[in-house]
């Protein structure tokens, strides 16, 4: 029976994107030694859809004999009332904090639908975000080293050490204009900062990675190549790390870090401000 | 005094990325009619840094005379104990749900640091995510129409209607392989699906946008151009929407939607499964 009790069906339900429910539910479940099967049901905005979702949850209870876990973030009272009747363990991710805040702020909540991940498209911050994504795409992988005066950060490192996903995450999540430049074979002989980057060295940040990990990543792309060899990977990493040290460029080893961790760590080190949408 | 009580300083504090605290705090604050100034302090992993953060919060209280709002997600008990002493209104975003879950699951939590936004790099889901980002970048803006059999979704629409940010968000957040293809002027004369896309029409999804909004976005890029004119924008949108209807391609108007809303709505309509990291 142990294996059964340690497995649960999980639903994330919202009248918005369900991103808040997902993020919090996922984090909370990570604190428990259980396996889960997760379903996300966003935009539950009508009574009909709410009834349908309630039935879907109830059906799962009938099938499994275990109450599903339902994390929900619902502003519309009539929708919330229906979901609250499901045969499930229900967790209202917003209300648990809205109540103490109401007391502490001595203010009544003024709930608005979709406040969290929706936007005023005329707002500066939304424009800033879209512009950051475009800038970052145009400056991916050394494609362009123009307009570096507009960059918030310039990532340096060998090919396949995590620069591109990090830059895109920085742009998407935080509205950061991120440039990335890969040191390639031709740079290795006498490694130095490209002259276009030199005037903006104060914006540079290095990424590095363990040799074994780099070999594995490169091997997936080009199996058994010189590019993925221990010799080549080790040599490139040595040279690039020497450059970082010689030029006093702050750097981070990405081997055990997720895109989120790399991004938030280097925002922190470089003092960039996080924008929330 | 009204204006003073409706402004608060907010801190998001975590021994991880602080993404969970930010997401939940931001959503909860969106329910109240207040203005905030927000600071995020991730990776508070040492006693020294925790003391520093506590002092920073206390200093804000001294400066403003108002208790800052502190949303925190901290696993390490010795760090949590220090932050809990700050002169602030404190909200433990995880514990409020960990407690009822402990009761409902009849399981003790087994907290691990950084479980939420960290990764096992050898895991399939992490590889899937990075591969999705690469695939999506390689298929941005019609650059390549190869390997469409690997696509999860193919977005169609006129230039500047929101395809690229949506595709990148889908890849980054959900590990979706997203292709996007812009209909350009040359396509307009006799508009049809490109022959490379035809076999994969069941994966297509259209984006459209109001004429005024498209004009404004294009005007920012090329002011007073034919490209941003009412005549041109209106014509392109008419033609493309006719195509969507004629070919029975599901489509969405992005005018009032954020990247998150567009992405989650089209995941929902197209039945794609959300992967959580």
C-alpha cells in the first residue's frame, strides 16, 4: 500500500493562466516524498467549464479512490464555489495569503481577474520586455556585436555552456537585454576580448562548465567528434577560464545549475534589477 | 495619509531563486489597491547574508516608518529563523500550504533545498527543455521549415503579431517545440499555406491582432512607413484571417493578451501538455 499512498493526482485550476497555482503547487509538492501526475486547467471562466472541471476531478477520485490534490487560484466567486465542491483536497493558493495581508494592510482586497499574468499592453514594462526579447535574439551567439551600449549584460563562454537559454530566460522573465558571444576555435590561439566588447567589459559575465559535462552535451550534437573530445573541451575551458581570471571577469560554473538558477545568480552578482510582469 | 498607507516596500527573500516567492507575492499583491516597490533577494544561504538581509529590511522600516512586506520561501531552518526576526510583515509562502498538505497526505515533509527551480541535468525533462529552445530558435520567423515533423505547434500570422515571444515562452516554460511562420507581402497576392507546412496543418495555429494595435507596433519599428499604414495592416490582417477561416485553422486575437495568456490559451486549445521543471 505504501506505493499507492505516495502517488497522487494533482490539478492546477485557475480562471487565469494557472501559472501562479502551478508555480506554488509545484514548489510545495517538492517538499514531500511523493510522485505526482499533474494536469493544468487554465481559463476556467464559465459556470459550464467549472462544472466540467469539477466532474473531471470527481471522476479521478472515483477511478483512483484517492482524493486528488487541487491547487487553485480563482477570483470569480461563482467559479470558486463550484470548484470548492469537488471531492478533493483543495488548496486556495491566493486566499491563504490574502487573509493575513488584509489584516496587516488594513485594506480590503479589490480582486481583479487576470491581474497577475495579464498586461496593459500600452505599459512601458510590456514594451520593455518585448524589446528585450528582440534585442537578445538579434545578439544571440555572436551574430551581432552592434549596439552593445544598449546591452544590460554580455555573456561569454565556450560553445554549448548554456549561454543562449540563459539569455532568453533573462529577456523573457526579467526584461534584460542580454548579448552572448561564444569563443570559437579561431579565438583560442591568442584568447582575448573581442574589440567590440572591450569598451563594455564592465557588462561582461562568464559562464563555464565542467569538462565531462561539456563533452556529454557536445557529444549529443556531434557524436565522437574532435569538438566533443576531452582534449578539445578541456583546452577550450582552460583557455577561457584563464581569460576570465586575467581580465577579472566574474564567472559562474553552470554544471549543476538550471537556467533559472544561472539567471538569478548572475542578476544578483551583476546587480541587475528584476522586473516583474 | 491615504497615499502613504497605500504604498509599501516589498521584499522577496529565498535560499533558492526566489521565483516562487516572487510569483505568489506578486499575484497576491495584485489583489490589493496598493503601489509597491519590490526588491528580490535570492540565494540567502548563509547566516551572514541572512543577517545582512534582515538589516536591510529593518533599515527600510526605520526609513519609512512602515513595516515592509516580506514574502519568503526558505528551507534552511537557521536562515528562516533570522529572517523571521525582521521588523516586517512576514509571509511564508510555502509553509501556509505545507501544513495542510502534511495533514491531508499524512506524510511528513522532506524538505530539500532548491527543489523547485533546480534540476537534475541528466533528466529527460531538462534535455527536452533545452532541445525545445534550440529547435524553436532554429525555426523562428520562417528561417527554416525543415524537420516540421518534430514540431509540437506551428504558429502563423502577419509580421509583428506576437509569434516570436510566444514561441520562445512555449519552449522555455513548457518544453514545446514551436515553429513560427510570418506571412509576408509576397504571400498576400494569393494567400495559401506554404507547401512545407501543408502536411502538418493539424499542428497549425493562427495569431491575429487588431489593426490599430498592429499599426502602433509597426510604427515603433518603422515610423510612417507603408508597412505600418492602416491600409497595409488592415489588408494583411483581412487576408490572413480569411485564410485561417477558409483552412479551418484555429486562431486567437492577441491584442489584449500577454505572452503568458497567449501561450496558455493556445496550449489549451491545441491540447499540448504543460511540462513543469
